[in-house]
C-alpha cells in the first residue's frame, strides 16, 4: 500500500487542531475548534467528528482518499488497543476506546497517540531534523512532555509511556510533584514551576520587581519571570537559572543513556529564545563529562503548533503500513 | 546468508575470554588467556589471535565454518569503522583499527563492540529475558557500564556511546567522577564507590567494624561493606543503602525515558543477592510515580561471565547480516 493522504488531529485542553496532509506531509488544509473540556467526552467527540468532515471538505479530497487518521491525546493510553486510559485535562475521558469509536463513526482507519509523542514525531519528520535518525524532544509547557525517536522510529516502551522526560528525577528528594514523585524535572523547568517558584520566593519575603504581580490581580507567567531575570531581578534570575540548569542535567542523562545526535526543546518556554537556549547549552557543557565530545546538538523546535497534528498523521500512516504488513504475513 | 557458527571474544583488564557458538548461540567451546594489559597492544593482539585459533580447534569446526568474530573491548569506539578510540585499562590501546587488523590476521569477518554493550546483548539473547523486546542492563562492577536494547536491537547512538548508564547524574553537584562530572551513579553504586565511601567514613572518624581493615593491610571490598551492613555496622549500612537508593533513582529515570519492560542488574555486586535487589526494588517503589503502574521488572542477570563473549558473537552475526543486506541493495 503506498503512502497517501492522511489526516491528523491534536487534542489540547483548549483547542482541537486538525490538518490534512499529502503524501509528502505538506498541509492541504488546517482548522481548529474549541475543546470545551468541561462538556464531557460525547460533546468533544462530536466536535472531533465534525472537524474531520470539515477538513476533508476544505482539502478538496474525497473521503476515501484519506488513508488514515491519527489523533494525539493528552494522556496515557494503550496504543495497540487504541484506548485512552485517562486524559486528566479532559472531563470524562477515562478508558475511552477512541480508536474503535472514531473508526466506526468516520469509516476511516483511525489511530491514537500520546500528544507529546506525536509532537516529537511531527518535529522529527517535518522539522529541520530530517538529517538526524535519533532525536529526543522535551516540550516545555504547563508541564513537561516529550518523545524519543531512535532509528527513525518513535519509542513507545512496554506500557506506551516512553518519553515522559518531565518525570526524570533531577533532584532526589526535591520538590513534590502531583505524580507522586519528588524532584521531577517538571517541578523546576516547566512554565508552571517557574511561575510557582517565583511566587513562593516573593511570599517568603524576597524582594522582587514581580511582587506587585504576585500580590495583585494580574496573572503572572513564566515569560514575566524570564523578562524580570533579564532586567536584574534576583529571585527571577535564580528561578530561571535553576530551570536551565535542571534542563541541562536532564540532557546529560539523555546523552549517556541514548547518545542521541539531537535534543530538541519545544513548547511555550522556547519563546524566550537565547535566554533559554544559551544557559541550557552552557550548563550542559559544564555538567557533562570531559573525556570525549559525544554531545547532542541542543536546538529549538521549528514547527510550533502544527507538530502535534503532523506527527499524529505521520504515525497513523506508519501504523497503517505496519497493519498492512501484518495482514500480508 | 543463514546464521552460522560465530566466535566471541571478551577483552577484560585481567583476562581475555572467548567462545565458539553454534547457530542457536550454544557454546561449542570456551577458553581464556591472561590479558597482560601492561605488555602493550601488540602482545595482547597476538594472544587474541592465538586464542581464536585455539577456540576453532577446540570446537572441532573448520575455519571457514566461522561466519563472524565479535570482540568486546572495554572502551569507547567507532563501531562502523571498527576503531577502538581508547581502552583506559589496556596500555597502548589508543586509536586501534582493531577490526581491520583482526580481519587481516585471521581471514575472518571481525567486528568490535563496547564490552558493556556486548554483555547486555548477550544477556538479552541468552538469558531468561528472551520474552522481552526492550531491556536495559546496568553492570555493577569496578565502575558501572550498561546497554540498552529496544525492539530486540542494541542502541548504539550517534557516537556509539549509548548505555553509559553509570554516568547518569543522580546527585547534581555531588561526588566528583574521573569523567569530569559530579554526582554520577558510578560514584555511589559501583563496587569501587561503595568501598571508597566506607573508607572515607572511617577516616572521618566514624566508628565501624571495618576500621581494622581500613587501617590494616587487608584489601577492603564492597562485599565486606555489604556483610558489615547486614551485621549492623552503621557506616556500612548507610553507604550500602545509599548505593541501592541511587540505583533505584536511575531505574526510575530509565522507566520514564524508555519505559522498558525489564531492567537487569549485572556485575560482581549482584553476588550480594537479595541484599542488593530487595532495597533497590523497594526504593524504586518509593521513588517512582503513583499515577500508573508502568514499572519495569528489576531482575539479576543470569549468564554471568559468558554474557560478554556471547553478546559480541551475536552482534557480529547481526553486523554480518546487515552488511550482506547492504551489498544486496
């Protein structure tokens, strides 16, 4: 079976994005709808089905030209069975046989993926990283997700939970994480953690230019902390600096376990640009070994918000080909 | 080309072991010679060549029945080029084109591998782990080496340095490692580190039943520390316990990055049996997340000293098949 047109869906807490891609992974159409996560599974599911219909119409292709549909979902799942175990940010999404439901409703071969894994694979196939065969991505958003690609293939692991890089322990016995661990990378280097740590510092009495925001009604963001750090605010500098150092330590561990040629940083935090990348790269050099220079390049993602739908579509194509190979046996 | 008889060599600092294996990876013959690492490369090389001849004779097969020879070397290398960059424990082994030299001298297709990677692959193909497709091995000896197997294949990485699990940072800013990092797993959980940390505790004035050994002429080993810990010696308990805790933290990080079904502990330290495995497993449960039970089994290696030569031979067979596939294209 040749690789044909695919359709990718990326379900987020706020929006559901979708796109139709040709056999070269070029976007023929894209669109988005609100998730309305509080309305429960049935309502979200209906909007996904409508979005798929809308995308097929917008792409100007016939329905049976769509070889496969890939859906990225924010939560752990059983990939082979196509069941979403639990999507914490989507009300009522518990043990949902999404692959079967969506295949039945659309009449198209559907596949489900973890959203962070899908985004990593999208960045791999669609980014400037095409030259690499091994890549680890860390997506620095509200939390930290990620994906591992080795030999051009997504690593899923025994329980489909590979790439949970945000829960690598970087500070044994450190800050408590809602996951039940202590010292997770996510507790130091996610946008949420950076914001929370600055608030803690101010509430503990440290002098900071962000104190008015902390005590006022304005929402404080990681970007605010980054900007204040650049303007010399000491608590902000300390929090931002430690986020970069912890990220670098995680990169050193990935270097020694997998020795990838490329580590990609993605997510909202990379809007900080050189203020993030510079310290991460220099801490990496400081923390890593000195006996040989087997260092990964550490680079920002280039695809932005489309990585998730692109990766979901590309993985669906792979799954379809693998299923076809299985039938042929 | 069908898989045929292979020959594996495992070069250690003290002995060079070798074996001939049939197409089911069963040992037809095995032997060993002293390494005499201080006599330089040429002398060791001559002993390897003689060992290969001896093994072929002992196996009772003709020379051209040997499909491939695999050699595990303790140091970083360029696998594709077959060049050993540096074997720190073997005098004069710097930038040695071992694959070419050995192929020329023996007339057989030879391949080189990192010894820890070879041992991990040997345990994978020859151990009870055949049921798993993903496995990470940590070899706890003088240092800590290891290997990563995903989808049944050894992961080498961009610079052939994957599986250097002993240099995962488990204590940021912690104990200095000769590699130039701080806080490497190897500085807490290798046999050397356990011994050194107990000596440091005694020299710092702590009361210990091992003080006579520290100040006497008897060599102190990690096994002594384990035994003293079981008999209630407090510094020994603390050192042993922390080794187990750091190992468990490393296993948690491997869980989240790769989500393997199996982590195997190997090397001299596993002679401690349940005194090692019990605390590592219970610390793992304590340190890992509580949101789902995607835990790897953590088990001791079963092959012992033959894993390295078995893995080197099995990887040589794979390399030969891959080279054949390349020619066929």
